[in-house]
């Protein structure tokens, strides 16, 4: 009699566990508990029930995840197989594009005074860094593998000494009329300018820091104008 009840209970459990909805699954567990209690004289442990429930929840989440993935924003530099790729911009419209970036170079008073007095051994730091920043913008695609090689119509690099905290503020602007933006050119300009300052002043101090490299504003393109919130 005991074996017959077990045999009857097992097919019943398989039928209940194959339910597709959470409501049916819960009802099946309750009925199965009653059946097991009638067979063994006591209800099954909560561990078994929770394990079955966890398995169901996991399978349910697995079935939902593809739908979530379809709605997520995809990275344009990643191909279907997950490989790196250069974005095809041939279908984009030509428009005027401008980007402005900035960074700060923390000099310290000693280096600040030397630059202000133009007494650095390597020469005029501000002039050399300005030219380096412009050149850096023009060679951005050589430095960043997936960046497009574009024709720049304008590059501006300004450097301003700040006596309040003995630093150097650098702002760079890049412009182009084309199918892709110039954000990377603007940020490369200020970064290379900052690195040039460090190179020309490192003999006087190794404590120099290049900080806050960021995009300040961009215009043009499909996404339109974007200003950084202050």
C-alpha cells in the first residue's frame, strides 16, 4: 500500500512541476505537500519547497531576460559577435559639429612661478603646450583605434594660469563639417597639452597632476546640442 501511494505521488509531482504559471505552480506544491504528508505521515521539508520555488523563479527570469536585452541601449563600437568595430557613418547626414573640452593641471607654487616668469629650462611652456594640443587633435585617429579620421576645420587650445590654486586651466575646441562628432579631438587636444606641460616641467616637480579631463559642450549631429550641467 505504501509503495502504491509513492508511485501514484511521483507522476503527480512531475505533472505539477511542469506547470507554466506561478499560480498553478504554487497550487501544485500545496497539493503535493498534502500528498506527501499522506504517504510519509509528515509534510516535506521547507528546503525542498524553497529549492523548487527558486528553480522556477530562475527559469522564469531566464525567459524574460531576452526581452529586457532587446530594449537595452547597444554600444555602436561592438559588433553582433561582441568584437570591436569601427562604426559605419556613411548613412549619417553631414552637419557642422563643434566640441569643447577642458582639464586642469595642478602645478604647485614652485612650478607656477617658473612658468609665469618663463624660466623653465625647456622654454616657453604655454606656447609649446598650445601647439602640442592642436597637433594632438589632428592626430586623434592615430591614437584611438576606432576613432574616425576626420577633416578638422578648426582647433583652438587656450591655457590660463590660475594663481588661486597654482594651477593651469586648459580649454580645447574642435570643429568639423562631416558625419561624425569631434568630442574625441577636443578631449585629446587638452590631454596632450596637459601632458606637454608635465613633460616640460617634470624636472622641477614630479607632483604635477593632470585632472578633470572632460567634455564641456558639443553641438551638431543627430543628438543635437549637449551642455554639461554645472
